[in-house]
């Protein structure tokens, strides 16, 4: 396989990760309103929060996403620019163009990432998922019914 084929795979995986990150927030809000079990799942909610905090953190620091860097480097191996996807398969074009905007810098995207991160943190705090280590525990406090007479 050529380096640009690998770049297409990387950009498709990157797109799927971005799609999950973006659509998980409205899905969680709708799920909370509908009392769907996934919306209260600690691991789903925590992984989503940590993922977004990582993305916001690297954007605040001015660091390019490692997957974008990887795609750029792979395309460069075939003598191509990062955004040179016009002759690539349609799925790679669609995935690339869906979230890698030509002419946009990390600084341009920062307000959007901060707003999204703030919205996610707000939902997480306003409707926190149950902590897995606190669920299903029986009380260890003694009461009068536990004291043998």
C-alpha cells in the first residue's frame, strides 16, 4: 500500500473519532431526557469527557492533533500536500473535508473547541453519571438491627 492509502485510512479513523466526539454530546442530552441507560454510563461519559479535554488542551497549547500530523507526513511521502485529496477515494475525500478545513489554523478553531468543551463539562456536572465504585454497595454503617442482643 502507498503512503497516501495509509493517510486515507488515518483520516477515515480520525473522522470517525471526531464524529463520535461531536454526536455523543447531543446523544447524551437526548438520552438523559429519555432516561436511556447509555446516557448514565460512567465509562461512556468519562471517556468522552477525557477525549474532549485532551483535544481542547492540545488546542489551547497550539499543538496539532497527532492524527493530522500523521496524515500530513504520510501524504508528504507521496509528494502531496495535506489537503491534496481530490484524486483520492470518495470516502477519504469526504472524511478529510468534513473536519480538516483549508486555511483554518488551530487558533481559528480554539473558540469552537472551548465552547464545545464547556458545554460537555456543563452537562457532565449538571447530570453526572453514577460512579461505578459507589453503585450497588450495601451500607456498612451499623444500625440497631445489626447489633446482636
